[in-house]
C-alpha cells in the first residue's frame, strides 16, 4: 500500500489531504457544497444520519463523495455537573 497521507491542511472545518497527487476532502456536507460537489445522491443518507442525532462527515474528492461517516457522542452521566461548574 502506498503512503496515503502526504500532505494535510486545514481550511476551517474541512480537511484536505494530498494522496498520490489527488486532493481528498474530509468535512461536513456544507463544505462539499461550497466546493461545488453534488451531494444529491447522498442526501437521503445524510438526512437519515442527522435525524438520528449524528454529525455527518463526508469523504471524497472534487467530483463526488466517497463515504459518509455518522458520529455521535454519548453523554456522560456527570456532564450536567461538569457544565454547571
């Protein structure tokens, strides 16, 4: 397997990696929209993940999304006390 991550930069909440000369983007759906990448085929899956309380992260390039990742944090039992302090 080739070395995957050659160079990575951060643009706000969007991550950009250069892999074998190709830019790979990782970020929220709105950032892919700003890049001009259509997420129409992934819209139902994005909505479903968000409806389940998950933050959606998209992985792809300038042409298309490759994968969706749904992330959800579990609230710790002591969270309310920590916030109050």
